[in-house]
C-alpha cells in the first residue's frame, strides 16, 4: 500500500515523539554556556573575519582554520556551536564577485566531490575540545541540484548533527522536504529572505505565511527562528515562539529594528540592546518555559573589537538578561 504524504506525516508524528522534544545540548562539556537552563551557542559565522581570504584554499588551510576557530570558542567559553558550512567552502575565498555563475558552478563541483573527510576532521577538533555541534547551516537556493541537497545532509552527518538550519525559499524547501524525511533529519528554515531571492515577497522565509506553509510540508521541516530578521520583517518573535516552540530547532539572536525591510548591513543590524528585537524577553521566555533548543549568537554587526571580543560581549549580554 502506498501512503499519501498526509498519511505519512500523520504516522510520523505518532511514531517519532523525539520530533517534539529537543536534546539537552552541551551536556558533557569541560565548560558550559548554559545559563539558568538556557543553552547559549554561537554560529561559526560569528568568527568569519578570522579567515584569510588571500590565502589559497587547501585542506591543510582548513585544518589550521579549525584550530583557530575551536580556540575562539574556548576563549569565549561557549560549548555549543552551529557550524556554518561556508566557513569551509573554498568559494568563500574566490576573488570573483559573490553570486556569479562561475562561482556557483565552482561551489557545486566542490560539493559534489564529497569532501567529507574535511568535515570529519573539523568535527573531531570540536569533539576534542568538548564543544558540541548542535546543527549546521547549509543553504538551499533555487538553483540547487538534487545532488547538492543530498550532500548537504551527508555533510551534516559528518559533523554528527541531525539538524540543518537552512536559508531557503518556499520552492526550494518543498524540494528539500523529501530528503529530510529520507535521512530522518530536521531542517530548520531560517526566517530571512535570501539576498538573492528574486521573489522575496511571495516565497521568502521572512514571510510568516511561508514559514507556516513550510512546516506543513513535513514534521521534519521545522524552524530556525532568526529573531532579528523576523522582527525586521514585521513579525513578533515572542508570539511565534509561544505558538510554535515545539517546531523550533534553534533561535538565531541578533538585534534589528522593527519593520525594517532593507537588506541588513552594519547600519541596521546593531549591537545587542541598541535596536528593537526583544532579546531579553525572548531569553526570559526560554528560561521560564524551559525550552531546550539553543539560543545561537549571531554576531552580525560592525563591532570595533575582534570576533572573539564581540561574541563575548553578546554572551555577557545574554547572561545579564537571564540573571
């Protein structure tokens, strides 16, 4: 008998209770960034300025970067990480303009070479420092091929996580949903309109209706709620968390102004506490309700300090908010 997608999803919700309860990340750490029950994490994207774009890409160079990256987490005393795949991808060092067809094809070729050993080594460095990789960030643009979707899940497995945070559009996440079901891995749609989305008002993930539509595709399609971008798009992140906490895999924490439709930059993405995202209220809600998904620092403003210093500043803000 062949089940319809609706029947499949209904049975899945019954047979997989773990989809409605997230693990307690960072439980066995040498140091802990869990504050009053709230797990504070950081995405590796925070430390992007530590990369050296002019140095030619090589596996050895990636290994060196991973050593520096792990040391940054140790210095900031943050024991849970979301791993941004772009930290490793060689296209990040290409001098050509981002988004060009040539770069896109280079990226596709590198992904399809299945460089999983690089991810294995990166994960081991995190393991050795007792820093848990809670999820990885792998974006699904409208030009992605089925083979690239598949390799994204393989990269996540190499990092020992079963959660993928994904910048995406409604059309692309529709294509990803069957792969998530196949691998039994959760995909958290990142609540931002991708910068290269030609139709953000109709299919972008900054639109609440599209987020809700995506969640209906499969129990494996969940949400990585970027509270800053969601605020800027006109959403109420506190209300969304209360209503859909059982489908949230993580929060990305940054500070933006309400109803600010401009693409984010260092003028409208500000140091925590200087814009209008209700970060303190969100963290207090997580503490009160004992939500176990992580609150992930996304240092995305024009700070004057080093990445380590600015992430530490965000972390101190979170600790004060949870006092």
